[in-house]
């Protein structure tokens, strides 16, 4: 390979696949590079036919090759990997892990956090989506599982819809599912797997189907190496909560409530169930707390004290449970959620956004402990 061809290969190989977040060289997607005079002939391989990132990859490869000194023209040839090449790629992405095995078990360094509530309507999904984005903004690698199968809303909250209002679909590489990315958060939801026209239909599934869906989200979706995996749990203590407890007994739990006693009393039950299956309650978040109006007047539509009450009820000397934040009522939080833009991005100075950012900061500075984890060390 000539020096010019080597320079072009290096530039093209450094282009990052927007879905897999690895360079084309790492993924084996650069098939051939030749330079004739001032023309660079580049051949790349996409993972699948109809790859949704094809246009972006082609554009960035062309720009990268054209940036090499002495190159005036780029001839790009785009092909598709063979079944054998895809199989090798999926094995590489799994890092030697067998297909359909759990990558987030007790030995994983990923911090798994289930966001739960006793009842619906407390803003749990909106908080989870914003918390995920706030964590990613702090440089963490974040995944988000919409485990609220019957009431999924995460795709809409993160703007994962196309121009026609259809939910963005994940990419399938054989049996591997590559999740869409929004605001640097890798996201999966049952809404992404419904057929066209079914997005507004009800998902009427019982326990076994729910368990299998959550299990597939955790085993078949390629999140890569994550610092934090958030799960937006359905309200209550039903089938999904039990399944997550079985699959992720080491997960931490964040309990979301409103200040209202009717919500806080039920929130305690969801935390107690989490403890029964071995999960640790990491903290309580009070949502829809008092809002301060421009004239200084305080409006507490749902009362006050619910979050502190839940935290106190769940705390003991051996295991204190902190009230992590009181998120005030916020018109911006609501309107941004309806628009599919997290408030922490659209209005970072909003009081609700600042409170969510503070929770993200507390989580970000506390990595997962190594207690109970098998270290890769063998005695001699």
C-alpha cells in the first residue's frame, strides 16, 4: 500500500459508526483503499442491507478521504457484509459472550438502576428520561430500558420518532439488536418493535410474555460497555417488577413519589418489594413539589412532605435512604416532554432541570462498588 493509500485508509478507518460507536477499522467495514493519481478509490461494507446510517457513513467516509492532502476526488463503493462477516462482527461485539446471555450480572461493572413508583402519574418516565440524558451529559455511557411495557413512553420523551411520527426502529444485525441513540443515550422500548400503525395500540400481555420481553431487552440488545443502565419500571409491584428482580437482583432502586400522601404511601410498598428480592433502595425523588412563581408565591398543588416521609419510612441505621431531590412543578418540564426534548437540554436553567442535574451529579460521582464481584485474578 502506498503512503497516500495508507493515509486515506487511516482517515476512513477512523470514521465512527453512529450506531455501534466504534471505528470502521475496528468493525472491519473498510474493504479496500486504492489511490490513483489524485483519486481515492474506497470500498466499504455496511452491516446490513438498508442500514439506516448508510447515508451518514457514506458522507463521512467521503469527507474523510477527501481531507487527505493530494486527494481531489473520491470514488466510493458501498457494499454489504456477507453472513460470515456479520457473524464474526456480532461475536466481536459480544466480546466473547455467548448469545442470549446476561451482560449485566453481578460481575458487571455497569451500575444498574431501576426507577420505580408505587402508582402511575407521578412523572417517573419523564424523570427517568431526563436523568439518563443528564448522566450522559456528564460523560457517562448510559443505556435506558423502557420496561413499562404496557405504558411505554420513553421513545416519545426522547424524540425517537421520525418525520411522520413513527417510532424509530432499532437495527438488527442477525440476532443482535442495536438500539437507537438519543442525546447519547442508547434506548430500547417495546414501542420500537410494534408494527406500523400499532404504536397507539394496547400491549395486552400477561406475565410470561412480559418476562420474555424484559429478558430479551437485557440479553439481545447490544448496549456495549455501559457505566449506567437505567430501567423505567411500570408502576406498582406486578410481573415486570418480579422479573427484573429475578434477572437483576443486584440492581439499585430509585423511588419516585409526589408530595401527596396517597402517592407516598403506595411508593413505600414498591420499595419494600424491591428489598424482598434483594435490591437496594438508593434514594427517593419527590416530583411535582412546590413551585415558586415569579412574584415569589409558592404553589404546592400536591401538598408537601411526601418524599421525606418515604425516605424516613425506608431508612434504618444500617441502611439510610436519602431524599435525593424535590423536583418542583414545571411547565417547561411538561412542554419539553411533549415536544420530545428533555428539559435538561432545552431549558437547563429551569428549576426542575437543575434539580434533576443535581441527582445525576450524585449518581455520577458514586461508581458501582466491587463488593461481591468476582475479580479476574487467579491464585498461584
